[in-house]
C-alpha cells in the first residue's frame, strides 16, 4: 500500500509508540489515537486524535480517511470488540491486530475468528510474553538484589516491543499478510529465575530469584499501586496454566517478516537501563 495513512490505537503505549515512529520514518501519514492528546509526546508530523476504545462513539472521527488500522485490545472484556471491528471495516481497507492473553472472555481463537472475519484485509499478531513485563520487578531491583515472585521455573520466550512493532508496520503497509496469524517470539526461552539473572548481568549486579507461594505473590501484586488489582488473578492463573502446559516453541517469524533476527532479553535490558536504575 503506497502513501498509506495509518491509524494507530494505543499510540503512546510500549508497542504503539514504536509503530508510530517507524511509520513516520518510512514516510507514511499517521494518525495516533490516545485518550490524552496533550500528553502524547509523539514525533513531529504525527496527527494526534482523542479516542477511547471503551467509548465507540469517540472512534468515528478517528477513522475518517484512514487506509489501515493497528489495533490492540486494552480492555478487560472483549464484549465491545466486534462493534469496533465492524466500525473499522466500514472505513479502512486493512487491520492489524495485536493479540492478547489478558482478556478472560476473549481467547486467542476468538480473536482470530473476529479479526479475520471482519470483511477487510486482516493480520493477527500473536506475541509471546512481552519483555516489558519484567519492569514489574523494577521496584524490587532498585531496592535490593532479590526478586520475589511465584512460578520461578516458568519458561517464557520474551519479545521486544520493537520487534512486534517492526512486524506490525510491514503488515500495515505491504502486501502479502492478509488472512495470516503470526506467532511472534524472542530468540530464547528463559525461566523467570533466569530472566532475573540475565537482568542482573546486564546491570552488573548479582540478582537472584526467591520463590513465593501463589497467595504471597497475589498479595504482593495487590499491594502494588501501579499494578491493576483486576489483573492479579488473571496473571497468576495464566502463569499456572502455562507451567502446566508444554514449554514455548520458538518461531522464526520476526526474522522471516522483517529480515532481522529478534532482539534478546539482554538487548531489551540494555535498551531500558534507566527503568531499573
């Protein structure tokens, strides 16, 4: 799609901000949707529009003149997703959806069905665990050399938000991605305890994991004012199910689509040093 005008939802989030930057660098017109346009802090030349997925009435004006849409679902219920997709399908030619495991009533299979069935070109990105989730440990790391949590033996493949953004931009602006669901992973599988060790190595500190019971971990999350209480059980239940299931399988999708291997956890930590200091 040449001269593509792209609408980016959650444009100030971890993935959305990278997408906006990459699109502008490639010369595409970008309209960024955020609930607080005055605090967006996005690159020059980006059109910033107010909008909220929790209020579909705010979205109609955002979609005027748009060719392609990047969408993720930040709400804790998928009830409104069909209506939002229907609205997008009346205005845009293409949608790229970043899948989520954080919506209890919206499993991945249902996300695929809704997005690919919306009537326009569609791509679903199904990512492994976000590397940015390790920032949940940042306060503990700043305070000492021990990270406490549950399920320390849980294996994960962490993916850098910049790699998700790079795949999304190609799907938004180039042909050949219609009807595809891409499983995106990082280049390695690490347990939570191993992730803490790697973070410590990059920081030059001997960090270690200390195992908590599920209930102890739950109480810690509920006491964290920056962590949404409604997500504590969703997260811990998800971790328990992941530990009981097969270990994650690595894919070559990031490199297949972008031509560049996915970034490691070490690289992610190096890119976010200030967040741990």
